[in-house]
């Protein structure tokens, strides 16, 4: 039988502050397991763990919070948005770069790459990601290889003027991002799609004989054709 907890113990179990908990409850991200009927023990630790598992699926392990990484609450504060906005964007795949900080547990371990969050949430003009930022969000970290993928016409990009330098350069718009995901998997996006860890995803690709996308022997990094992967995943 599930043991329900009062809010104080639930927060302790999920390693979140009471103010963080209150924000998530107010926005219906966290919902009581039972209707209050004179008891404070209405919160399910199993539901709480399922919530954490949902936003940490496919997360990369962080040994330390390097430049650009922020706790999900801190990122929300900087952007003046509710944490719910970031959580929803993680769940629907608009935010891909999520970190699980090894020094912490529970909600305290949930970090996001702030530049990606800002690009996704700061209005339509910011929805376009530079090739560098896009590569980081999907785990395609070999920037020259990703640029070759665009230049050689294997995935689309949109020419836009950089607001800081005024130079015209390639960006991934929302449409370009969708087109990339429709054709390719990286280890990170495969992990989020399948529920496998990065290591399991890499082993699965090796065991099924799926090779990196490399027509004519050109190096495009650790990118794989989605149709080949999905065919191997099918029963």
C-alpha cells in the first residue's frame, strides 16, 4: 500500500524547497494523490519520482555546473517565467539539453542549459538557434561536422542576421529543427525517444549494425538516420 506524505516530508523526499514545491503545486505540475479530508498526508512519493523521471529522461550527467548550466528554478527566475514553462518545454521536446547534477539528488539535481531555454521561451524571434547552440541542445557537439551537414544540404537552416554582429549566418528555425528531428537521431535524442541511457543507445546501435550517417564517407559526427533506427526498434 502506498504511504502518502505531508508536504514537508514530500519536499524532503524530492529534495526541493518549500517555495519550489509551492510554485509547482500552484501551477498544477504537482497534484495531491488524494483529496484532502482532514489529513495532511496527501502526497505520493511515487508520483513525485515519476515527475522527476519524466524530466530527467535522457539527461546528461553533470560532474559540475559548467558555464551555461543553471538549476531549473534559477533559469526560470532569470527569464521571469514559471518553472512550469520550462518543464512543459522539456516534456514536449522543445528543450532537449537537461542535466542531472551528480552532486545533488531529486529536484535539486535538475539543471538546464540556459541559452537553450532562453531561445525557446523568449518569444518567436528567439526561436531560431545558432548552429552552435542547436548542436549543444541535441548532443551534436562536433560543430564543423554539423555545419557540413547544413552546407551539403542534408538538413535545412535559415539565413538570418546576427543581432550582435550584424553578420548573416545560418540558424535553425523551428521548422529547421523539426526537419532535423524528422530525419536524424543523435545519441541524446535517441535516449530521450527510447528511454535508454546514452550508453545503452550507443550499444544498441552497435549491436544492430546501424552506422553513422556518412554518405560518400563524409564525417557528419554522431548522427544516425531516424528511419534506420526506428526500423531496428520495431518488434
